[in-house]
């Protein structure tokens, strides 16, 4: 292994700085010395030095773990930064990215909040606890856009519920249907889809025709194409004017909104 790569790995931990230098030096001596240029006097010294360094590693395995974790976190942060740069580029034209997706809130679309969600995702349901009050407070200046991201590999009802909500959208009832699906998330299935549609007094013949149509498939496929371009692979994911909203932070939506308005 390249000694400098090892040094980069170990220097993430303060306790590993000197260890990185020692180990890199050891491996440099071992790897770069030509057998023809080595002398009998050099070899025992190099071997002894290397053994000392290896013993330090054996005595301090936590340094390796800390360094590996820090390196992994840095790689993840760099990957997300690159992904977010693509998102900002794709979403800078909100009208093109919105397409025919359901929206609510401000009509001017100066500040657009994209929600990538799955009706069977429990975290998506939990996110509404922060999202709904935010939109109540800022619906006059923020446009919310719902994008389907059904995680079909782990959520068998993700796609059927998405199609049912799209069918409700065709009759102007997406958001009430959306709220009802999340409110009864533990009951997702055919009976619930019909029950909600009847409660909203939808035209049932049209509802059933729409949710089983090629148009419903295409609408969700269009959202998934946007997902692929941006690189989103988890739900819920939010972007406000191309900025990712970090839901782990307190008042995450307000924080990003303030940053946007400050510009």
C-alpha cells in the first residue's frame, strides 16, 4: 500500500499523527529500498523499526478504527457534496423540474421546496411533523413540490400508493389523499386506497382507471428519472432552491429558508 495513503488515513485521528509518520517512513524504507543497495547493516535496523511500529498498532487498535471511520465520513461528505452540486444545477430551473407534479403554497415559485418521498416510508411520515407547520407559516413564500420516490425493493405498497395518489391528483385531491395515506400508513393496501377515494368523494370509475393507467406509470417514471439525475437514493430528501435540507438539524427548513432569503 502507498505509505502516503496510509498517512492520510491515520492523520484523521490526533493520536494517530505520529503513528502515521512512523508507519509511512517504515513502509517507505521497506518498499523503496532496492535489494541491491541494501546492506547487512541496514536490514536489522529497518526490521526493528518496522516491528516497533507494528507493535504500536497492535497496542492501539482504536487508532485504526478512528482513522477508518473518519476517512469513511470524509468520503461520504465529498460524495454528498458532489451530488448536491448536481442537484443545484438540475433544480435551478424549478419550472422544468416541477413538470406536472402536485404543488401547494406560493404561486410565484421563487422559493421551491422539492420533497422526494415514499408513502410507506416511516421517516417520510415523521418528517411531516416539521414540514406541515413550516408550510403553514411560510406557504405564502414557499412552493412545495411532491416527487414520487417509491422504494419498491423494501416497501411493497410504495408503488400502488403512489399510483393511487396520482389518480387522486387527476381529480384535484392529491394533498388530501396524501395526508390520508400518511395518517393511515400502517394500513396501506387496496382497501385503504378505495376507502380514502370514497371518503374524498372521487369518481371511483375514473380513480380506478387512472391508477392502473400507463399515464400513472409514466408520471412516476418521470419522477424517478429526475431522481436518477440528481442522485437521490433515500427518503425523505428535501431540496429548497437546490439546497439540501439537513433534517438532523433543528428548524432545518427555517434555516435553509433564511439562508436563501439572506442572499
